[in-house]
């Protein structure tokens, strides 16, 4: 499957003439994620992150410097057409950009299209069609299951079915957009009647996001062996959750207002090509676990279909900000704590003929490590709020308070390779209105 | 609330010069629903149903015959902008059309914009943003709850929370589009392991659909007293369901592949203005039921917020079609079997700040009457397939077979008023691929 091919664009010896790009934690020349930005003096357009700069793809296209298919796709804003590019076109774009940014002799031509990232606004990169959230972090599913159903944390279907549900597309916002603490119906076990009030149990969820690139026709499932071809890119996703709403509303049809008030995504679309060197084997299923049905099973997917990705959650409270203290790390852990690969999610989602389209977003569900330092939500870290976290500056947190900022980060690493990152997925909690 | 005002456009004495419109069961001059159609010789454009004809709104707009705001909105295809028209603009359009079609002296001007409906194709009227399905048919919720949880049919939250969940927007199709029998994971209680196979328990669900017109900003709930202003129109919705997938997958996060393979809507958007004469009081809650929280409670909504709408489900099997037999009626009943008004659905959906937008679709959930002749799904009619229906031609049905066509219809009636209908929501089951 040449989709996972590592080539000259991944060469660790490649140098980049853009100041600050060399050794950049997120956006060295080996990454080249795309997104939608507005420079200080213009409207939204396609760009590529390189170090602390953004390269204006639309300007390059207008200058005749990009492959024809890419130039056409760049004209559509937001970037659904760019996301839908065939892998071969995406590779051609990547090769062209890698050449421009490493070849000092192209500098004079390309440099006018560079903007300092700090002067630009970043937008949601695409118009999100449908948003689906899965539940593949098995340690998260076990932790949460234990809180809601102590006797029955993992249900009998969990190891057969990549459990998922539909989420809300309209309230997805790019990193940096603050969220308003939502109001909703709550009724604790001890309350006589429900009340409508601001959530007292606001939580984050650390997830990996998958952007669908090429779609499939209604009625035509995507075979597991072809699922990778339908993935256009990756992002970080914070699935903000109001745990008190959730507990009261979620039976029998699942989460609704507990999760649809705001979801945050990192604005840069990290391409499958950029992640090629970081493909690893899916961890083997524990002894005794069932083998998935054949529509979910592909040997190549099992041997190369996971990602060597380290995920981190940081919290910066209002008091930390005022005191000039850095954010504290709440958790960190590998993305390999997913029970299913992202390709299995695509195959399952379309197994009944459901049509996916460019700009659809799949969330993996919260990815938690087995141990507490890798739990991907406060619900797990504080055992449902019962064991508040000490933040080290005298503050504690059961759930999030107004003014708290949650920052998600991700880094892909492999021996002998230049690490690449996803940039931040960050948002601050505003008081209820 | 003048949104529900009955005016001269509802006058039963109005006559219409379009042949066959007078006395038409669905589309007399008192209705005037809008939709997206293609005439035999042209591309998709806005139209209004009148009898067995379609009036080309875009042609009228280009001829300078429509109010400016309407003319601008008609230029956008699909018709999200038309759906987002302010109620005052919608009323102006209605008044203009009512005048054109009743005034014989306008006939020469308007008639060239009329197409025989049989020569036209009907499309999905808008680009569906997000689709949300509720569960407000209390008799349905009780019937289904009894099958899945005999000891506990209605959960404790049901009478406090308008239960809903997010559905799939991409697989919504207009009436007339056949659906492919989906494959999926099934595991019966007696099966040792799950299997991936075509559903053996394909069902329909009779629902009313609500099109959102004016949206709200993220973070800003819609007050119940203003909810009606955000409703742009109504349709019929068939929420096709694979009951065997559903039973195996739905815990803990709700229905997913059991319902996202295809949903059918009637193509005509029946406006709130057309339904003004058919507004009735919401049936009083049974003694002992809790009074809803204030964000869901509005006296005007209770006194005028329901609809006098009769809903009907028909089945035409392949054998009936071959034998020239008419479809058989499976059930019929009033829409007032909803435990919540559609305005309460809008207020609840946005109560946490979730943003609704023009083109969002809300389904009510299956509307069943208390007695068997009003059950809105086969799951209820056949008690989960255990008591197959006799169709009267020697055939029986537990669940749907390939070649079966389900037809939903709705008629609004009130004393002294001309009844109006929704047109058909029809689709035929194709064999699994």
C-alpha cells in the first residue's frame, strides 16, 4: 500500500530556508500540514504551516507554481476540495512544497508568499459535513463504564463493534475559540426534581480527529483494505462534555446536549503522507479477545495501521495565567491505546452503505492510557470529581472552572526520523451567560 | 404571536385558475409549499407545488414578480437561503403567490412558469446541515421500551427531557430514492458470535420532520417563546431502521449504523404559515406528570403549539404492484401523540447554546397512537416480528422485504378550512448488494 510510503520528503537531512523551521517541534519541513488562514490584510485562503510561518498556497497556485489539480482545489474555501484530493495529487503537492522550501534557489520566488503565523488568523479548515464520535479508547471506555455501570464497565459488544455515535457538526470550532459554560438539565440521584443550570461538571476529552478525504457513494461500503485511501488528514479534538447533563440525559439514545455545545479541533490538517514514517503495528489483541469479523480485518492494517503518536493534555488556570506560571500537564500517553485502527473506523462506519464525504470528521473517542498519568479526561483523573487533582500552585480541580484553558498537543516520533507535531488545540472556558 | 395568524391566503373561498388545483388533496392554493425541482429541460431551481403543477419561483423572480428578499434567496440552490427567510418575507411571498394563482387576470403572465409535476424531478430541497432525531412519540417510546427493557419501558428522564440524539445528514434522500437493504453486524441472544449480513429486520418509522429556518448563534439558547420563529417548515420523515443492528450496537451510546444508511423525506417544505389554521392546543399532560422546567414552558405554545395533522402509513409490496392492487394502510393517527411540541424541541436543542442553522432537520421520532391501528413502525405493529401482519392479499409481513414500498402521507384539517397535505414520502427497498 504505497499510501504509507516514506520518501525524500521525509529525509531527516532536508534543510529548510524558512527562519525557525529547522528543528521546529510541530512544523518542520517534514510535516507540511494544510489549513485555512487569513493574513493581516486579506481574506481566508489555503496555507501550509512551516515553522512559525504560513505559506500562502493560494498565492502559489495563482503564480502557477502548483500542480493543476491542487491549484483548482485551492480555489474552494473552506478547503473541502483540497481535503478531497487524491493521494497522488496530495503527494505531488507535498513534493513541490518540500522542494520550494528546501531549495535556497527558490527562496526569492516563494518568500513573498510567506506570512508570520502570529499575524494570521486560523479558521476551521473545512465545512464539516457530518461528525461522528467513536469510543475506541478501551481504557477510557472501561474507566467511564465503571463510573456509570460499576457492575458492567465494558458491554458485550465492545470488542466486536467499533462503538460510535453521531455528534454535532455545527458547533465544532477551531483552536482558540473560547467556549461558553453551557446550561442544561441536571438531576443528581439525591435531587427530587431536575433543574436547568450551568454545568457543574465541565470536562474535556482528549481525542484524535480523522478528516475524511475521498467519500463513498450511498449504499457502497468501503472495504477495510481501501479505508486508508479515504482518510484525508488528522487533527486533535477536544470533545467538551458536561458530565451532569450526560448522566441524566444519555439513556436510552446516547449523549446529546452533554456534548454538542462546543467541540474544539486543531486547525492544521496533518496529512497521511506526513505520518507515513510513524506508522506502527496495531498492538495485538489480548489473549481471549475475539478476532474481528472479516469486514474489519486486514493484515496490512494490523501491521502498519496504527500511529506512533504521543498525546498530551495541559491545563492553564486563570490564576496560573495571572501569576505567569506555565500550564501544568494533566496527562500524556500514546495513541496506540485505541482498540481499533482509524481504518477500521472508516470500514465500520460505511459497512451499512452509509456515505462519507470530504470534510466529515471522525473522532476516536477519548484516548486514555491504562495508568492514571495517561487518563484523557477529568472524569477519569478525579474519579468522577471525588478525588480532585492538586495542580501544584495550591489550586485543585474536580472539574473545569471558568477561565481554565485546556491545551491538547500531539507529537509523532520514530527512530531516525524528524518528529512532527499537530500544533495546539486550545480553548478557554467562559462563564455561563 | 402573529406567526400563527390566519389571513386571506387561507380563505376557503379562494379559487385557483391552475387546472386540478381546486380540491387537490395535498396542494390546493391554501398550501403553497416550496421545494427544489428540475423541469424536463433545465437544472434545479426553486418551485412551489400547486395541484399537479409546479410553479417556477426562479422564473418569477427573474421576471421581477417577487419581493426583493425572496428573489435574492431564490438564487441559492439548494434552497437554504429560501428556508432562512424571515417570517415576514415568507408571508410576503405567500401573499404574492396566492394573488397570482387566484387572479385570472395574472394568468397570462404566470402560466409560462408552470410545469406539469409529472415532467419534473424533485430533489432534496436544502443542503442538510445537522440532523437530529427526537423521541417524542410517547406511545412509541413506551412500545419500543417494552421490547428492549420490559421492566422499564419509559426511563425516569422521559417526561422531563425531550430525548433526542444526532443522526446522519449525508444519507437523507428525497422521496422516490430507493434504499439498499443494509448489511451490518448482528448477534441474536442465541448466537454464539456476531455475523456481518443483510438486515433481517428492516423497518420504517413514521415521523414528522421540522426544517430549521432562522438559526441561532453558538452559545445563545432560543427562548421557548421565540422557538416558532426559528421553524422554516415541515416535512414527512421515514427513519428507516435495521432492528437487528440496533439491538446489538445501541448500548451505551445509542443508535448508529442501525439508522444512518438512509432516511427519506418528503420533498415539499410545508410552511408554518400554511399550517396556521391547523394549530391546536397541545393535549394536557396526564395527571401526575411533572410540569416541564420553565425553559420548556410557554402558555401560548401549550394553547396553540400543536398541529391537527393526520398521519398515514401505506405499504405496497412487489406482489401488489404486479397484481395492480392498491397499497394497504398499515396505520393512521394524529400528530398530537407527541409528548412535546416542536417548539419545545427547538428550545431544548439550543438550551445549552447549541447553534441551529437553516437546513438543519429535526425529526420528532416515531409518532404512534395508543392503539395498534396507529402504531408507527413494524417493530410495534408485529411486536418485534412475533406477530406478522396479514396484508389481505395472502401475504404477511414481520419486517420489510425487498421490493416493498413504504408511503407516508399527512393531511392537516380543521373545521371550515380547506385541508392541505404534505405530498408523499415514498421509497422502495432494493436487495442488499
